[in-house]
């Protein structure tokens, strides 16, 4: 993607790195809301689950309307390729299936600041912990959808859904860790295309 070796290295990441980095961050936010913020365990759990559920919508919106937005300008097309186009061109690239920290940390920071407009400090901590867990599940599921061989069950259905997005119609099937929002927004695949 880049002629510069350093910039190129920032675009590649092993699938275990997000787990190693983000799990302590999630634990910190839970600790902050529960111990520092003196929220009850029930309220922490409630906001955490709200953040986790909200992630599924954010995942869908980001994938459908941000990652699949194709600008007209050459500069915009280059940005699009760097963020998502390369994944559609090389869907089996093991080092480009989870978001590199060079992109996920700035994006998480911006989203945290945006959410801070709607939540108090400690409720945001609980909510954001759930949101980050949702992101982590998405990232790891995305890797698994491309490299694990599921024989049956829910993960096989999710993988089939994602593979149709890649190999049948990239304008459908935007859910990765769940296809719930594809059903709600009518962007899923028909039973005929699933066969």
C-alpha cells in the first residue's frame, strides 16, 4: 500500500494484538465506572450491555456508509483503498483482517470524545467498555470469518453471510459479527443467493 516501509508496517497487524491491547483498556473502564465512579454493579452491567449492543449498530453504519463510501477525487479514492478497499482486493491477507492500532486508537479516541457529549464520565466508562468489547468481538470474528472453517451453527451462518458480501455482492451484507442490522435495513441476502 505504501512505498515507505515504516508506513507499510503500520497497516499490518497480527490478530492477537487487538486482544492484548484492548482487554486491559476495557478492564480499566469497568474499574473506573465501578470503583472510581461508585456505580452499582447493576448499572455498570446495564451501561456495558448498552455499549455492546450499540456497537452492533455502529459496526453496520461504519461498514455500510463509511467504509463503502467511494469518493470521486483521486485523493479520496486512495484513502478509501487504504481503509477498506485493500481488504476487498486481498480478502485473505492475514495481516490486514483486524484493524491496526495505528487506526483503531485514533478512531476510538474520536468516538470516545463524541460519546462524552452524551454521557457523564462514569456512565461513559461503563458504556465505552461494552462498546470496545463489541469492537474486539467484531475484529476477531472478522479474522475468523476469513480463516476459520466452521462446519455448522451460528458462526457458519455469519461466515456465509460475510463471504457473500465479498464474493457475491459487496453492496449487501454489511454486518460482520451479526447480520441483525442487515435484516432491519433490508441489506441482507435472499435465501436464493445464500444457496
